């Protein structure tokens, strides 16, 4: 039927590629140090062009090797640049299984196992948050999406007609969040037709925590100008300073003004695993929704982002549903509440909960708790050491130069940023149990060494 | 510093877990047939509960084995249930590499290799679409997100002030799409504050193609009622019937009324790889944006979803940017145009382009073309066989029962749905080169066998 391509035999024999997979696997597991090159140089080193003809298996393995060699390794113990780091082997195996099986979480029929696992993880996280009557939720492609979902549910609860009629049929809605919040709040307001100018930025104290009295003042002020407050976003673990907004006090205000309270705990949610530190999120059981990324401090593979909602009236489903008849047939032979696809704005959705489920199974809550405690203790150690070392405040002003040198040397990665008009400073993110006290000392020595002539 | 947990040594020794990874890998590569169980029964079979204590490595491998055993395998040759199927080994290796390296695509600094690879793939796809002056784009967490991006860019181009002020400061915007379009258009309109009632559904002909004259009538009618049309979504490869809207004729109308033309080619985009079939998308070089998922007919691992935009004025960046100072520092030591993070609504973003890049490298455009041609020829063979077999029209009315029987037997998976008030019918999705003519015959025999007593 097609020239030179009979339909009778499958042209792809998977068994024959098994040895290729095994070789590639060996390579992935080899340790390698990052080798920095600027874009134009790296383009020369990588053979990027896509051609008409294919290449040999040996050549493909070379290309894989190059991709690994020249990549930055967030899995390396000296990577402190982002709010994720390290490599959790159980979670990695779960990632590999999901990549190989290609499940997608719209219907129970297509993903029976991962639907049930997602339910099990959500149930456990909801218990950990402390919602005694349960709740609902799903895993999203990142915390930005979870924060947006919170905003959409809050809008839907206040003004269900907006789903059909749009914001042009509604008053000017107002969002409240602290000046230290993640930028996804602003991105969500832009995308959702709420508008970035309707995101009201509440001042934080010098430690980075939202000031509740300032929040109440702003709510009053916006209302007096005709705006309609509908959601407050509190942050548990801010991106730059790692501050925890005072949830309990903010919840009092939200109750008073009948506002949805969402907590962006993408980074800080992990402290809920720790009896020693969970007081940082006192009041979390009172909030309406939580975004929590186990791919950050709990080290699940990217991405693993839970969105939790306290509502028990199928709000998530009602807000997001489109009821596609080809996918969500109503004459199925099993309980349709297991078809979770219409709770999501995505269509295909990956079973990211499995990555966390498997590592929890292997480690248990007790080991997760110890890891959180250890990471916080490590950060404390580093802070103490810095106060002991001369020259470290001064160094802040030369951060971009030190950063360039550390990248080119490839020795480690630490992010820097200015903050509220002050000079650039290095932000150390300490997560992984692969990191030891010696690594903390290495970081300080290395920053000193890279910047001592400046 | 923490009780019983010295900071001096890393508690996680990755090398020690290597044997675990290798064992798991062996298991993933084993073939296994789906074993169907209803939710309550499967809950009993899986040990879902998350506990305080961890479990042994042997037990974790057992759990992995169960997860694989009871999962549906979209990779099996007899899976025809979704618009993706089969397993592409090169793409799978790329998936494994990205899972193991944990890259995220906001800055060049963190993902130098994958930033350049994404650029290379986008460039090639843009050439394939036929935009001679180039364009822009990125890979998203699914086609629904790409369709939403198109809608947001179109809105931003027409009314840039909505980003700051929201839709309540704007007129009632109107979206046009065919009655056969994907449900993500409606979901995007709901989330974006445009409203599902402002999505105007244009009639399709009996083959499922949008009727251009009906589109123009609707545009006129909406304008006369005070609505403001701003985007038309055409579909290349509709979800249920696989129809291609007539892009060239729709482009004429969009030019006349100055509307953004987006093509949802998530499913059908693959025909652009085929000289024989690309005429199905005649006029694609004239459109403003395209969503194209190589994870569907081109078999890249999930997810691999390209969003392409013809604009050359940094519209994607301007529309979505939030300019977070901690991530997108302006005093960096390399060309900042390689920091793509602010083009996205996501924060962490996976390097999905790599999965397609590596398989293209291995196979070449010529092999990709042959696969597309073969899949379309296979579908033609099946259609011809059906007309020859007695009883196949009648069977439509018993689709739910046949479906239940095929799931419980675990022999194959084919989706069914009603269409425009007609009875349920089976939708065969033919993609993978693992599938042969014998499999087509098997499907017909099996449907006959499962339903012959009905």
C-alpha cells in the first residue's frame, strides 16, 4: 500500500533496542562534572542539526554522552542554585516506569494503578495538612499551575457565572499576596484575565513575612475603591528568603472578609513532615487550598506538584470540567468518580504522584522527617559559619563576578539576586541528604577563593 | 545539631542504589499484558497505604512489579485507545536522561544543552510549517496549554492592556472554533476569564471539517451583537474523526477580519512530515500559531508538545513575562536571549524537546515521513476491510458492552464514543510502527468475537 513499506511486519522490533537502552542506562548512572561553555561555543560542540537521514546507534550514544557531559547537574552535591537538588533513586525508578509505560491520568480505564496511587498520596497529604473532613486535589505540571488553580477555584466559588460569561461580565476582582511571593501569582492574574494591577502587594517585615495588619488595611482600601477581594495568597517558604507568612493570623482576616485563603507551600510544605518544624505553618488546617511540591525539599523527581483543596462539593470538577463525550463516557462499566481528567485544565497528565508514593514507601514518613530536620539544621550551621567568617558581607557586591567564575570553573552552583534595593547576595538552598557539613565548608571556602582578589 | 543525625557524612550513597536501579530497569523492559481489575478490587491488590516506616528494597521492587503488571500498556501493539501509542526507544532514552539529570528550562545557566536543543527543534518545526522568516515558540506540558497560549497571545496582541487591567476593563471577546474541536479551547476560555459562552461553535460538514462560510456568518453575527472577535481556532486532525479544517480558506477570512489564526495540529501536525499528505494542511504557512504534539503520531515519549508562533516581536515574552529578579538577573555574563523561562507561564519546565531531538537524530526526517505514510495507509486498509465485513455497522450500538468485555479480557484497547446524536462507535487510532496488518485483522476479528452474541 505504501511504496517499499509492506504493512505485514512491524518495522520496529523493540527487543532489538534493548541493548541500546542498557548501554544508555550505564552512561546515565556515571558521575560527571559540569563543563561550562557559552551558547555559541556549545552550539559548535553539540551536533544540533536535524537532518533527513538517521544516524548510527553508536553515534546516538555519543550524542547522549555529550548531552550529559555539557549539562549542569542539579543532582550534584554542590548544586545549590534552585529549590530542587539531589537525586532520589526510588523516585527516579518511578520516573523511569512512568516514562516507559506512558500512562496518562484522565480515566481509570487508561491508568488504573496510577489513579489509585494519586488518590492515596493526596489522601496522605490532606491528612498531613490537617483537614479532618478530607478534601480533594490533583498533581499538576508545576507549582505555578497549582497557584493558578487556587485562583480559579476561588473565583468560581465567588462568581460561578464567570466560567460561562467571562470577567467582562463581572466586577474588578482583587488578589492579595505579599511582596515576597512567587511570580506565578502575577502570571496567573495576567493569564486569567484578572490583570496584574489587580494583584495587591502586601508589605512584608524584614524577615520576609507578610504583615497581617497591612493586609487588612489593603483589603479595606481596595473595597472602598470598588474592587472585589476574593483571594489571599500566603506563602510558606518564600523563594528568596525562605520566610513563612503567619497563616493563622491571615486566616482570621480571610474569615472576617470571607476570602479564599490559598497557601503557596511549594517550597515550605515539607516542614509539615517534621514535628519539630511544622509550627512554621500553624493554622494550615484552616486554609482553603495548598500548593505543595514534593519535588523540592522532599526530593521527588521533577515534576511532582500537589494541589490540595479543602472543598468537598466537587468544586475542582465543576470549575474545570468540559465533559468531553469521547473521553468521559457516562455509560462506563465502573464508578466514574475515578475518572479524574475533568478536574484538570490539562488533557494528558502525568502520574507524578507515583514518584513520591514509591519513595515514601521505601523511606517511610520517619526518614522524610529526618531529612527535613537535617536540611534545616544544615542551613543553621551555614548561617552560623558565615557570621564567623570575615569578608562575607562585603562579598555581596561582587556576586555576579564570583558567579561567573564558579560557572566557568564548574565547581558549584549557587544563585544570587538583589533584594529590596540591597546589593546582590548569594542564596544557598540546602536540600539533599547527599550534602554534608564538609560541603557547607567547601561552599564558603570556594566563594572566598573565587572572590578574594575583588 | 540534629539528634542522632550527624551532618558530617552524606546519608544517601547513590552508588549503593545502582544495583536497585539496574534491577528495576530489567523489570521495566519486560513485556507484560494488562490485567484489568475494578477500583475496589485493585485497591486490595496494591498495597497503597503510606506509612511511618520504610520498606525493604526487595519489597519496593515487588511494588514496582505490581504497578507495571496492573497498568494498562499504551505501548502494547493492541492499544488503540488514545492519540498516542507505542514506544520509541530513542525518545525513551532521552526521557531517562532528563529524569536522571533533572534539568529545568528557565535559564541557559541551568540548562545549557537542553536550551540549545529546544531551539534547534523549534527552528526545524518552524521551517516545516513554512514560516520563511522564522518564528518563536516553546515546548509545553501538553497541547491544552499550547492552545491556551495561542489564545493569550491573540488577546495580548489585540488588547495588550488586559495583561495589567484584566478582562473586566475590556469588551466581550469572542473565540471561534468548529464543533469538532478539542475541549481545551473551552477550558482555556473558562480559565482565561473569556467565558465558555463566548466560544462560538462553527458547524462542520459531515466529514468533520469546519465550514468556512459558516465561520464568516458567525463572525458577522457576533460583531453585530457587540462582541469582539479576536481568534479563530482551526483543527488539523480532530479528536474523534481525524478531520482537517480547510486552513487556506479560513486564513482568507482571518485576514479579512484581522483575526489571529491558530491551528490546533496536536494530532494532525505529523502530516507535515509527509510529502504525500502535507496538502491536508494547505495554508499552514499563513497562520499565526500552531500547536503540534510529536508525542502523538510521531511517538515521542509523553509529553512532547510544541507551541509555535510566527511573531518576531518577542510577543511570547512580552505577553507572559513577570521579570523575576532572582531568576532572570540582568547582569549575567552571557546573552540573555537564551533565558527562555519568562516566555512560559510555568516556572520549572521540562526539556521535552530533547525526546524528539534524539529520535529525529536517530531516524532522520525520511524515516519519520515513512512512519506517517505507513500509519495513514494502515488506517485506509482497516477502513476498506470494515466495508467488506458484515455486521460491523450494527455493532456500533453495542459498543459499551464490547468495550467492557475487551477490558476485562485485556486483549486490546479501542475507544468508543457517540457522535452528533448517532450511536456509539469505535474510534481506531493507528500510530505505531509496532503495528502490522495482522493487528488490524486481529482487531476486527476480536470485535466480532466479543460482540457476536449481542
